[in-house]
C-alpha cells in the first residue's frame, strides 16, 4: 500500500535538481539526458525544463511526445536507500514568453544568457501519466 501521495513526491522533487529525461530517437532507441528543474517544483503532475530549439531533445519530442523521467533522492538515515522516482508522461513544447517567465529562475541565465529573450529557447512541459516510486520497502504507482 502506498504511503506517499503526489504531494509527498512533489516535496521530495524540490530537493532533486536533476532528472534524466528520456525520449525516443529517430531510430526508435531511447536517448537520455540530464535536465535541471532549477528547483522550480510545484509538482501537480507537470514538470518544466528549458532547452534550445536546435537540441535533439526537441526533435525527438516533435516526433514522439511520450517521454520518461528518472530521479534519485538523497540516501536516507541509518543506511536507508534513497528515494527513486520514475515518471512517464507526454511532453509539450512551449514557445511562449509568458510561460517562460512563469517558470524562469535566475540560475537559468547561466545557460540562456539573454534570459527569456534568448533566441531559440523552448520550454518543455512534461505531464505525468504515471509515477512509480521506491522508498526502501515502500513502493507504489501514483496517477496524478
């Protein structure tokens, strides 16, 4: 029986900066790359990441919007294993500056020097359809 809720998972995700985002490549193989949530986590089933228009990630999502994410939290106390989270969902590409502003943090200026006006910036929104977590002996599927 699940002891965690989507709200609990959201709280845990605030402490996990990077996720591995998996897409399907042109040849059908899986391609994974690290993406930062920039601590912008008000997780209700949606995750947001910034990328460049020319990135292979964007082409993969345009071809097939079904994606997966993998996250690992910190190790627990007294040798308890870390929290593992697997998320499957659908990605949407957003090219709207108002949406950029809603999810922008100052840390992003390192990668996108002109802020939301950086040419070619794209916001990736992943809407979860399934979340699975493992936390020691506790594990469950959650549907946001």
